């Protein structure tokens, strides 16, 4: 299976869609840490969802999806950008027992909320928040679209620890031209028949044919996806500065340096005492490059 996202639309209707398939990028995320089986599945759904949302909103920047709960699973986070780079992470609550292998979305997270952040390269950052009231990630994201009065949107997500996939349908605004008035209800009804094993096991063109062989579907060129981390010395330095000068100096006094690592890709970063002091004195200057 190729890691890719495929855009499509139904001719003479106001309905568009996206279908995403992930294997290598998903495997790389899971290789970074030993996650329990239900968390591995949810990370796959998160990756598929963030890829679908990024392509849907046509954002020139980073889209992040963050789920915070009060159950055994404290955090799920995934990010995507227009270049097709994906990354994700999960964090169990401190002291929590390992979840049962069959635990579902709400059972793992309990009460909580989802934060969707759109961070464009130019312009203002936007955040939307929705409470965890639904039984699945897909249903919670659908509630977000409904709550924020955006275009009617439906999602189907699946993951099994090896592959992840997703399907999104969206009703477009009325452009004043005559269209099939029943297309939205019909295409959603057909998508509701899809099984997880079909989302995961069928090639994208086979999946679309299975669901919509009686519709006129226009399929566009697929876009490749891959694992990619956006960490850098500059971003890590800015995170360190958020701790404040006093705390940074206390850490250096105790350890003679600051060692930290990216939670997503586990790249380690070393900041010596002189470098930390330089960051404090000139926070807007880029940190020195380490060779």
C-alpha cells in the first residue's frame, strides 16, 4: 500500500471527498515508542484524520489535532502540513494501568476535548475546540464541523496497528447551478456501508468503485504522504525560553548543560551553558548550529 491521499468529486453534484491510506508513515510513528494495541489503533486514526483535514481546508501551514482526556490515555496529538509530512504521538496518564486491548476511544480518554489548530505560514493562527462527547474520533470531528457551522462533513476512520485509512465526504456550498439534490444523502448512505477491512485492505480506486460504481466519480492525482518531523534547534530553543531565565540557569547550574529530545522523532538536542546564556541574553537570535 502506498502512503497517499486521493481527492475525488462527484460530477453534477455538490459533493467532494478524500480517501487516505497509510502504512510506512504509520509504522514509523509506532516504531518511536512501544504503545499498547488500542493506542496504536487510535494513533493510526489520528494520522488519517489529520491528513484528511489538512487536504480539506487547503491550509498553507501546519494543522495539528490534539485530543486531551482524563482517562488512561492523557494525550493524542498528530500534525500534518501541505508537503505531506505527518507525525503523531500519544501519552498515557501518569500511573495509569495499561488499557485493555479492546478498549475504545471514550473508554481510553474519558472526559476531555479536541483542539484543532490551523497555523498558516502567513496570517493569524486559529484554534477550534470540541468536547469529547461522541463514541469515536470520527464522530467527534464531525461534531466539530457541525458546531463551527462549517460545511457538512462526514468521516470514516480505521487502523489496525499496521495500516491506517480514512474517507471524508463534504457537501460544497451552493454555487447556483442545478445539481442532483439527493447526492449528499445518497453518497453518505453508501459510505456508511464501508467496513474497516475494506478501508484498510482495498486499493483506493477499488474502494471508490466498491462504493460508487453507479456514480460518476472524477478522481484527481494522488499526493504522496510520509513521516516527517518539524523539530529543529530553533524550535527547541524557543520552547526552552518559555521556561524562563531563572529556571534555565538553575538547570545549567545543576547539570552544566541542558539535554532534551523531540517527543515525536527522539532527536536529541544539547545546549551548553554558554549557549543557554546566549539564548537568555538574545532570545531573538538563532541558536548556533551544531556540527
